[in-house]
């Protein structure tokens, strides 16, 4: 896929609205990349966006920093390509569908859509607000103050609450997908795995959702019933990474079964893991955790369903607290995040409940007077 050129980038003035577009925008229908019901203009015209610089890439496309000729600002162009006659990836429609419905100061803003009907290599670009870096890069540099880290935890939770209230699930919460604006505020991005929980799946899930280290136990055990609790678990894991003085990943193994073993050893006591007991009510009905990440999510092969306990929730909590700074205000926020680390997804509090936790109201500076770091340009290349 080549770098987009200014002369072949028309505006796309008409895109699907929030209503009646679930199938088109969430990738559950067989649709061409330029069908009429997508309401995308294929007219060619003068290019609005120029000076493209590659800042990231993924499985389905690339992300460029670009100049906007009609506004004095940089933008991010997430570019998807396809061969003529084939379809753009479902992740593109998922992201478009989600961002058309979301307006929140802590969620990345979609500014425009652009279509390049090249003769052999059509491009679809989602034009987004530009952010110079992401949370993964900032944590790696370890140069943010504790108040700033607390604020990011709150901003992420606020963003997820807005996502869930709109009936959506993000399904890929992690530091690399949390952008930082030039002013240092956190905004949630990358909605390529997002789903509308009101639209039933056409068939069983064949692929896991979420990145392995941030994946909830229900997905590690291959449940077909996934929803907002997945984001809540990922938020908690991300918060511990944000607050950690070293920015370490909270749970880190290289296969679902090893991840589940680590989580069980951390949160279950030995007495809670008897042979006659499930990890949580109904977990034995799931297919179980797999050792091979290449096996299909819905493969009939039964994985591991029972795991050995270890620390127990209380002991793990105390040990974790000792590894974090004893600074004012960090304890209550850690307590709030620990509430979300429930093996049973039905017992995890929702985002609104977590936002109502007294940890945020007893720390007034979460809302003001936070010194945020100066953000320089540095992006995670996935």
C-alpha cells in the first residue's frame, strides 16, 4: 500500500448515521467497499489532506500523520486498502460505526472519511484527531507524575462508561490504544474490535477478542458470552500498569492457559481451588483455556478448566500494595481497581459504579490542578 496522495483524496460528505447501520458498520454483512447503502461519495476532487508521514501500522492498515488544508491542525489518517472488487476489512466498519455514535472528551474524535478509488488499490481513510503519543510510550519513559497517572485512570474509566452507555464494547483496552493529546490528556482510541451488544452475532466466535495480557478470564476460558465486563477487567489491569512505578504489565504470559494459571494463582487461595469446585459458577461449561494460541477460539477441543490456587485475593492484594508507591491517594484508587478483578464477569462492577467510588471524590485533584507531562511525538508501532 502506497502513501496516499493529495490529488486523489476526495471529501466524503455523507456517511452512515447512528441509526440503522449496525450491519454495515460492524462487519456482519457481506458488503462491497463502495455500495450505495454505505452512502459514501466516490466523487474525485481536490485533496484536503497532504504531507503524509507514517506513524503506525497494523494487520489491516496504516496510520499516517497528515496536514489538513482547511484547518490549521494535524490529523491522523487511518488508511485501509483493498483490491478492486473486494471488501475493506470489518475492523474499518466497526471503527466507523462506533465513532459515529460516540462524542466524549476522552474518546478520539472522527473528523472525516475519505475514499480514493484507485484503479487497482482503493483506499478508505478514517480521519481522526491527532495525538502525538500513546500511554505505552509514556509509561516506558517513566516520566509522568503520580497525579497525572491517576487522572489517566479516571479519564479511561470515564471513556469506557460512555462507550457502554451507548450499548458498545471496546474489546481492546490497553495502553497502546490510549492516546495522549498534546496537552497530556488521555483519549481512548482504536475501535476496530468494537461491538454493538444489541446486535446478535451471526455465528460463534472463531477468534479471541482483546490482547492476551488484558483479556478477561471469561475470554481466556473461551466464553461465547462477552460484554462490558471484559472492558472493566482490562481497565483494572491497565490501571495497575499506569500506577506501577516501573510500568510493568500486571498479568503477563504467552498463552491463554498460562495466563489463566497466573490469574488463578494470584486471586484464588489453595482452599478455594478444590477439585470439586468451579473457578466461578458456570465456568466448567466453557471450553477452557488453550495452550496453543493458533487453535480456533471455538474449536471443540476442551482446554483446561480447573487451576491451582495460590496467594488468594486478600494476600495478593497486600503483596501488590507493597510494590506500589506509598503516596497519598494511590491506595483508594488501587482498591477501586481491585474491585474489578473478579473472576466471575457477572460480579464485576460496571463503569458507573466504579466512577461513583469514593476514591475519586476524596481526591479533588483528579479533576483539577494536575501537572501533565509535555507530550513529544512518539508512537507505538503495532
